[in-house]
């Protein structure tokens, strides 16, 4: 993608908490998110991250985890 001119990928990760991701039926884990973002950066493409706050089970701790990853 980088060779084709891609400079930015926007990911809808929604949360950095495995339980919240499971409740949302995202089919992702925080481990997969981290690997994907690292691979994006390594390839020279800038990642964007969309995180949604207020999902069922969210609390101050889960919100801060998402913010700190961002």
C-alpha cells in the first residue's frame, strides 16, 4: 500500500479492552490491534485510531486505557 501512495490508514478499534471488544463482537483483541498498528507504522504509513467511549461495561479505567494507547 505504501508503494501505491497510501500515507494514512484509519482504524475503527473502538476500545483497548478485550472484554469491551468482546461485548461489541468486534472480532479483535488488544494484541491484534497493537500488532496491526505496529505493522502500519513500520511500513511508513500513519495510523489513525477511532475509539468509542460509553460502551456497556466501560468505566474510567477502560476509558483511560484507550486514551493512553492513542
